[in-house]
C-alpha cells in the first residue's frame, strides 16, 4: 500500500497554539513530517524483526532462584509462548544496583500486569535472591518478578557479563514452540555501535525517562544520571 507523503500528512494537521509565530509553525510542521517518518521507520523495523528466521535453540539447562523457589528457564514461560527477560545490573560484586537499570525497572513495574496478558516476563540478576528481594521491598516494587542466576551460566551465555566480570544489561526475547525454546531477538547495540557523544543504547529506546527528556529543550543532557535516592 502506497503511503501518503509525510509532508502531506503533516500539512493536514490543524493544531495551532495560542500566539505561535509563523516561523514556529513552519518549523513545527517540518518537524512533524520527520516525526511521521520516524513512526513509519519504527514500524518497518518492528516488521523486519518479526520476520526474523528461527533463532538459535536454547540447549543449556538454565536454573534460577525465584521469590517462590527454584525455577527453570522453561518454567519461566508459564503458559505463554513468548518470554521476555531483562538482565539487571546487580551482580554480587555490587552493594547497590545500577541506578539506570533501577530507573527503568521502576517505570516497568506498573506495566508488568499488562505485559503478562500477552507474554511472560522475568528480570534476572547475579546477586542472591534474598538481596534482590530486599531491594525490591526498599524500592516499593509490586510486580517486577526477580530471579537470581546463582551459577551465572545464563548471564554469561547471554552476554550479561562483561570480560572484566562487571554487569551488562540485556534485553532478551525467547519463544517456545512444540517444547523447543529458541532465542528470538536480543539487543546487540552496545558501546561499539554507539554514535559519538551519545549514550550507548538500543532503538527504540526502552527507557521512558529518556523518551520524556528527549521532548524537552535541553534533551537528556550529558551531566545527569538517575539516582537510587533523592
């Protein structure tokens, strides 16, 4: 289906703001056309992602410690065919977790019940489950499902540990069909693919914090970082 040019769609929008100048309107309409193109590109990338061929099979016998006891990777699926896993930067070498990961999980906490309507969701970390649960209570999270990776094998195999032994965040999507578990997609945008002067991150950005700040005049800035306490 041929799409209407973004500039034409932008021109159809009739929103006008009190006391706006002609200069502002022209620049805003030009930006709107780019935003429409961005929306379309996001859709094209999502379609390309969905069309990936079958990913690599999961052959490891991965075991975790959850809040209700031990659980396997297969059991994390519950009754779903898709499992989303986020690896939390809270390894045993850390007294406190990564503030950036914590900010992200705090934003996701309220979304978990909505996610669970379609997919299974789990957050794994290398620290003992007691340490993870204690911080969950401190943070006031109600829904984030935490699991410890006691052997760290899963974390190592799925690139959640850096060569120096430090933590790496990872976003992983697994599928299960006829009992076979496969990796469907995982983030692969790290420091090596970052653009100069920008935070290494994936796209679309999963961080609601940055999405909001990017709509402000100064943007996300270069000298600010989330904190565990304020």
